[in-house]
């Protein structure tokens, strides 16, 4: 079959700082409000230096890896539990106190206790706890490189929980007080039961109405509106994922319904497994990343004058949550990520758009280089109260994030078109195609309803024998300018060893580029090329 596989054994190049970022840093160097939080330097996410600890936000990527493994083994109900309940990110313990509180405990109070083996555990209260209450909810503090973790939630259903870093079942906790000695409280707790998670993939789509359509601030967000107007539902991402899990149809969609009962090809269950994973990433998570950027902009306090001190800590925190949700663990631990950053890297290897010049088949995706540069510039803009500049960074990032969606639609439409190759498309190809067209069609529809209709016609399961790669390619290319992407950014579908483009699959030519780029041999050692087959990693 035709599609993507990543060679993860090559060493990723270190990302270089962009000149503009350096200039911005130099311009504001020494300003007291730009100092790192409490002097702490957290591990970089690529070349991005976060001001807050994003370890728990990045950890949601581990839930996706768990879901990927479960659906790959046809354990769809266990995958559904992890999808809805989480387990790896933002773990919360529910402690039962031996006696009622005799005083209020404020929000974000530091809690210290021990594990069953006697090691220290740190957590923080998530809300104010009133006097006379006897239950206590605390969020575990997670640090990079932590060896003992408390991860339960939906992982317990498939016996994948980790409890060595949880509070001991019985003991005492110390509650830090603003004044005076710590408060000592006795508690009981079942680590395998009394846990929940604030972050899970279901929530990214489940709460779309309140967080992207009807929130206070900039709602409705312009990018989300395109999807809502197209599908007529707030939870299009969740509906797609659950339709794949339950082997049903996305019947609530006003357009572009996907009926997994009609999924063609052999091994339909494995195809549905692919659809679950792709749907989580390119539908729910893609939009949730955009939402975090928008929330940061809603919270941005503009500076009245140049270098006027502003407090945009909350805005920066929300921005960095978007950074973490896009990056996943790929930029922290080699080969462990599966979110949008990894998708972009996968696509660049199949399209020859890797590296800073966007002309190689190995390395970091060109769009990822560009996105990381925008992250750093936006951080400085938020810090100095340049909210207009930060919004421009966000707009550029969304356009760059659209590139791997287009590439996915192209590569999988090629896989389904038997007139341009002699391979047999797999159920995974059909499933992936449905995810990518579901992700890109609303954006194209905003530009051209007729071209979006062409996409849907060519990806509908019941008409896959009629899929025309050329029709899909031309429908997408007619809208590149409206989508804010270029032919060079998207590239073309490469042959197996990354030397030339596949039949009828070369890139279009931007007005300022030479026509000779269409069949150009890319800069890659043939012995190091990436094999071009569908693999769900």
C-alpha cells in the first residue's frame, strides 16, 4: 500500500535560533518582567524556552500512544476509556480526610506527602477547600525526568496504570500555610480508584461549544467557525473518533458524513484503529492547539508604551499550553511523539519538504522550523504586550499547520487512485483519507464550496473506486492562496526512495518559482531514503 512511514533511527538536527528571535531577545534583555519564573529554566521544547512547567501538558501524548496500542490490538472499549478519562496528563488525587477541616485551605496550596515506599510526593490544591469538608482534591506536581509517576484515570481499565508515584494509601499530608507552621492532615486513599485526570482527548472536542464558540473574549473563534459552519456540530472531532470506535457513521454531520460500516479494504478493524488515532490528532487536537493560542490572545494585556511593564503571565501560560499540545513528546524525547509536530515530520519525508530549506526527505519539517520560530517571537510579543504582533504570529502558525493536513489528503488520495499506481489500498489508507479530508474540507469550503465538494466526492467510502488523485490535487491547489500556503511548502508525493515525484504527483509551481522544480531530484543520499509504505506508528 501507499502512504507514510518514518525512519526514527536517524538523528534529528538541532534547531537553530532565528535571527529575528535573537534581535527581539536582545531588545528586551534586562527587563525585570521578562525574567524566568522564579529563576527556573524548564527544558526546551525544541528551541522554544517555556517560562512554565509544561511536563503534564506534554504527557497527554502518552495517552495517544496508549490508545494507539489498544486500538491496534482491537481493544476499542479500553481505548474509549483512555480517550474519555485520560490517565497520563494532569493527574488528580481524591483524598478522604480522617477529620473535617477546621479552616479554609486556599487555591494552589502546596501539599507534601509520601509514596508507599516513603519517597516525597508534591501536589497542589485545585480549588479552595472550605472548612468542615472532608474530601481533598489535589493535582500531582509533575517534573521532567521524574522516575516515579501517578498515572491512573482511564489507564486502570487496561491495567496500564502507574501508582508508584501516588500518595500512600494511608498517611498524613502537610499543607503549606502562608503564615505559621504547616497544617498536618490524616487521610485515606485508594490510588487505583480515587484518581481522575483534568486533561483527556475527549475534552478537547467535548467542550468546544463553551471554549471556542460561546466563551468570553474573542469567541466565536474564526478558525472554529469554519468547521462548525461546515459540519453543523460543535463536536465534529469527537463524533468522528467515536464513529470509528463504534463502527458507525458521523450521522450528525451536515456535510461529509463518514460511515465506517462501509470502510473498504481488508482488515477493517485495523482501518478503524487508524481512523481513531488520525481523528484525535488532525481533528480534535489540531483545533485545540489553535484554541489555546486564541485564549492567550484573549488574555493578552497590551502595553500602552514601548517597554511598558505588563503582566501577561496567564496569556503566556495558555500560549505555552498550545505549544505543548502541538509538540507532544517529540521535542523532549526522541521518537516518542505522535501529535501534530510528528505528523508534519512524517509528511515532510513523503513530500521532500524537510529541513530549513524545505528541500529534503530527512529531518525536521520545514513548517515545524517556521512554527517554532513563530512560537519564540510570539512569546516575546506577549511578554512586552504586543498583542497585535502575537495575533500575527498565531495567524501564520495556523497557515503552517494547514500544510500537513493538505499533504495527508494528497498522499492518501494517491493511495486510493488505482489509475496512478499498481498497489492495493489498505483499510488504513481509506481510514486515514477520511480523517484528512474531514480535517481539510472545511478550510477549503471557506474558500470554495465547489472544490470542497470535489474532495468529499473523491473520498466517500462508497465511491472509492472512482477516486481521482488529479481531481483532488487540482481542487486543493486552486485554494492554496486562499489557505495561505504555497506549492513549495506542500511539495509533491515522492517515489519510494525519495528521488523523483510519483506519476502526476509533482508539486505545483508558485509564480515566483522556476518550472524546473516539478521534477527536481531532491538532496538526499539514496541509501538513506525513507521507504514509502503505510505504517501506523
